[in-house]
C-alpha cells in the first residue's frame, strides 16, 4: 500500500513525487514513457536547464526522485483506476494491481495534428506550438503559421517578435479587426491552400508555390491522454485548444476527492516550467490531504 500513486513520470509527475518523497511518503510512479516533447531536440525557457535535451532533464529528475528510499517506479501504462475502501487501486498493463491512499494524475495530453502530409514527422523538430520554447532559435528568420483554429490568428500576432511571419489561413480567415492587427504587426496573410510540408520547413501550396521558412508554428487541438479521467468521473473544462482537468487552484485537487491532477492535462497551457510548478503544487496538495483529510 502506497501513500500516493503518481500516474505519469514526466516533468509534472516527477515534481509532484519529489515533494512527497521528501516528506518520507511512499510514492509509486507509473510511466508509459510518452513525454509530450519527446521529439524536440532541446528544451528552452526552463530556468537552469535552458537548451538542454528534454530527455536529459527528465532522466535527471527521475534519478533525483528515485534517490529517495520511499520512491518506486514502474515502466508501464496505468490501464484502469477505481476507488477502494482504503483509497484507490490502479491496474497496469501487465494486469498487476497497485493501491494507494491518494492519486496524482500527471497524464499529459495528446496533440491532434492537422492531417497535412509532412506535419507529423516534423512535429517538435521544425514545426512547433510554443514560440517561447522555440522562437529564439529560429534566428529572426522567416516563420510560417499554419492555421488550425480561430485561435491561430492570435498565434500569428505574437510571432513577429521572433521573425518575419506569414500566416497561412487554411480556411480560418481572420476577422477585420484581426486582419488590421496582423497588418500592424507586419504579418503576411496567405489564403492559398496548403497541400503539405516538405524538406526542413517548406510549405507546398496548391498553386505550385513552395516558400521555405526557418520554422513553422501551429496550435494543435489537445485531449487528455488515456481514459482514467472518464473512468473516475473527473470533471473537465474546455480550454481554447481542448478540454483539461478542472482542479482547485491551490491544492490541484480534482472534482473527485483525494485525486489530484497537474501538468498539461490540468492546464490550458503547456511548457516545462509550468508543468514543474504545477506538479509541485499537486505534491503539496496531496501531502496536506494525507495529514488533514480522511477518506470520505
């Protein structure tokens, strides 16, 4: 019997676990090895780790957590979860059952990319979603924005701080007010149909043109990874790019008592810095609930 099971061992899950093992609590981390930024070569904007490979940051975090004697790790997927008389039980991919008084869901999200040839294989390499994470490395060069929703005009308005921007509308035409703002920011608006992405970041257009860029940006719709949220009956709310788990702002507790959530699955925004901070809050919240809250 563990005090807490953390499902998801990326940045948020590791940050949550670290707070708990330092309080000498028994923690099991269950991780399927699918970090959201696994295709990116470098992570930027995270203080003290700027420019480091994401896998190295995660590996260092894992080693730090597992250095504590009350931490345990399973390289597997949590397939199901249910409430028990003593707390919660999860079943992993092998069929093994694990119990704890509390759950922390650091599930991450799945990026739903547009079905354009060449996008998926370049995701995180030359096509990005976060200008704060990847914009500087484009060296002030030409940047393309592939629209995926009405929010894409907002993304295009941000990016001129990092380079010369072309906004490919892909049917998401900006409003008159947005068009005026894009014009003030020097954004080129391109309405020609996009048929795919080639080479490093060359956009193939239906009219035969193929402009090349230092990098491309798009805002994918996201969904919470896995089925545990629905299985446990946890409430979600809609963000601008997809649903995320609703939590208490201070404790990170979900609508289900003694289940906490953190990271991209519980935020309407995503970066390593946000994930780590959010995970720390979930760790604090879960620990305090073990002290002050009895199981209902």
